[in-house]
């Protein structure tokens, strides 16, 4: 064989680095790019909204109008790295680290109840690490509950020993979820408990467990809510928030001030909004915590109904892709992982946007990928990485 012939064979597209990158079984071909780009676009829009909400708040930014913007972009960058890491590990290999990750998340929320914990905006759910950074361990509990319950519920089914999880497996998975829920309730962080409840319900529905467990869980949630209220576990500010939700006119200048100003901001935006960075409510700093809990009010005022609807559409696109990944998963473990993420993002988005519009009580949970926050951004991107991992297990024909 001549040297020239050898050279032609060696550098054919199939053998080149570019050819490998776009090969049928490559990561590039297997990734869900709609999911990936929708997530990045949400982060980009969120960075603009966070900047608009904070650029004039000198008391928060220490005179640096880019203070929150820079940190938001940094959080998104770290989150993207965590997403790639989760994809590299793979959701199947995550089974081996479930006990470690679960124990670490439990230690994290227990640390919040220790002297290490700090109260931010009335919620005692943070650990301040200095330099303007803090950690909210309850965000990572969402991941540990999803992969932990998925591991327990799918073990016998994926092994071919059962068609659906039996009562013993369901009981074990619920016990695994109950421990962190109780600890977080003691903080008390009601918003995180509500999200975790939605995750557990979504996981059970996806697992194929008996409907009696689903209805039993719903009934237990209702009874538990009544007991929490009657036993006085909630802090006064949380009770006041529910009272303001039930009666918006109760205290418009006090506990109902946030939602009242948020609705004014959204309503003033009209169809097309006042223009980015030109919202009077936002510029005038009338809406508290606008970069976190009430970031959707910035979108409503400055981008109008069209811009706010576009954000909702992007969230819907992420949920649609996640549902498709859950449906096409090759095993029950992958289905449960994807379904848990769907329940998480769907409920948390609905609650955040709902409390901004006044149709849900204020619970202080962020809007995924849009609100400012490190822990929430990191956890959200890990969840996207898990979804991509489940997707990449599918044959290319799917």
C-alpha cells in the first residue's frame, strides 16, 4: 500500500476528531439540544432581569451596579460545569453515590439548625460562607430525594423481579424522603417542603406504585398541613403570608405589600412592557426581593405580557422535553429520575409565578434558572445534567 493511500484512509471523516464528535453514538448527537438551549436562554433572560432589579439598589450592591449580575453569571457558569459533571457521571453511576449524597444533604440541613445556620429574609435555611456567598442545603435535598427514591423503587423492577414496586419498596422510599422533609419543616422552610411534597408525589406516580399510596400521600399532606398549623410550627411571618393570601386587602402596606407591588408592576407592563431597564416600579425599588422571589414582576413590567409569556413558554419547553425523556427512558430508574425533575420544576415555577400574581401564597422559592441564587442554580443545572444523562441512554432511533 502506498503512502498516499494510507494518508487518505487515515484522514477520512469517520476517523477524524470532527467525525467522532458527530458520530451516531456521540454525546453531541445524543444530547437534547432543545432542552439545553432553552435552559441557557432562561439563564440569559434571568441575568438581564436580575441586573435590572438590582442596578439601582446601592444598599445591596455596595455601590457596584454589576454586583448581582456578575455573581448571577458566575453561578450559571458553575452550574453549567456541574451539569456537564452530572452528564459525565451518568444517572446510572449516580446509584453508587446515592448513600453518600443523601448523607451529605442530611448533614447540610442539620447544620442549618446548628449555630452555623443563618436567617435570611425571615427564613432560617442558610449557611453563610463569607465573601457575599451563602449556601441553602435544602436545594440539594431535592436531588437526593429524587435519585434516592428512584434507586429504591426501581431496583426490583429493573432487575426483572417485579412489574411494579411492592408496598415494602414504597414504604422504604417514603421513609427516605420523610427524614429530610421533617428536618426542613423544623427550620421552618415551608416553600421547600411544598416542593419536596410535589417531587415525592411525582416520583410515586411515575413509579407505577399502587394508587392507594398516591391518595394516601395526598391525604397525609392535608392532615399534616392542618397539624402544622394547629401546633404552631410555622413562624409568625409565614402565618401572616397565608393570611394575606386569603385576604389581599388585609394589610397592603405590611405583610401584603410585596404581592401588592408585584401585581402593580406586572399590570403596568401591558402587552409589550415599558422596555428593559425602564420599569418605574423596578427602578423605584418598590418591589422587595425583586431579584429572587419576585423576579417575574420585572419581566411583567419591562417585557410585558409577551415577554412574560415567552419565559413561561421556555419553562414549558423544558418540561415538555423532560416529559419526553421520562417517557422514552430505557428503564424505570431513568423514568423516575426524569419525572421527579418534571414535578420539581413544574411546581416550583407555578408557585413562584403564582405568588407574584397573587394566586398562590408567598413562600419564598425562586423561579428556576431566572431568579438570582447560587444553590438553586447549581441544583437546577445538576437536574438538567441528570435529564441529559437519561436521554443519552436512548438508542438513536428513539
